[in-house]
C-alpha cells in the first residue's frame, strides 16, 4: 500500500463529501511524497528533480515516476499536481474495484462515480486505518487539506520533512485554486441565468 491508496481509503471511511478534483490533486501529492520517501525524486525549490529508480511494487507510483520531466528545467510541483492529478481518483477507484477492495455502500453522502462505495475489510484497509489512528504526518496533513476531518488541526500534523511540507503546501494551494474556479463559475452561471431571465 502507498500513501495515495491509504488516503483514498481513509477518505471513503470518513464518509465526508469530497470533490473528485480535490481528491485527485491530493492523491497526486501523496504519490509525490512516496516517491520522495523512496529516493526516486527530490525537491529543489518548487521543482521536482528525478533521482533513483521508482518503487517497482506499485503500478501507480511507476506511472507517476515514468511521467516525470527528466531534463532541466524540471517541472514545477504545482504543474505536476494538475497534470498527474487529472482523473486520478477515478483511476484509483477503478483499480480498487477491480481488486475487490471496494463494494457498494447502502447509504452514504460520499459518492465516487455512479454509486456510493466503501472499502472492503482487508489488510490494506486495516493498514490505512492504523496509519490514520496513529496520525501519520503525511497522511494526516493531506486529509486536512481536503477538509474532511474537523477534529484535527493543521498544527497537529507534525511534518518534519521540508520536501514533504512543500508538497503538502502545493496541494493545499492547488485545492484552493480549484475551489476558486468553482466559485467563479457558479457566479458566472448565476449572472448568465439572471441575464436571460431579465429584469
């Protein structure tokens, strides 16, 4: 299991509405954090610098590493989050469903795709729950960015790795930017509707 898979499972378990775009950005950030931890990339300012080979035991991390810009100028973290994050939550959902790790939920406010889902009780789910209960810093910080846990404050995350802190901050900024786009579209749509409705 990876931080991204654990994040997906925790997001489902917390039963709190999460936008697919927000979750996709956070999943991309989680993948980057795991690549940093594996020594496959490092962070130089706001850029991602490829390092050693990626972990071979996870398809998603392999795909993420394969998509890195390997020549200077290296890709900015924010740009990579938007590019890698495109439809990423749907990809994780499909993979977990294919592996039999998700099942339809009878009642839920949290919906991914056409139906509500919940994780099956597997060792992977228990591992994700354990990391969450232990307040593992990277996982806790990413969940906080998604705003789906009101009981833990940002200062409880305890991030002590500068590169991970930079990634989490970039995910936060991207999620805020996405929310701003949503609000702007809502305002524009309302104005357009009022224009057609007339005085």
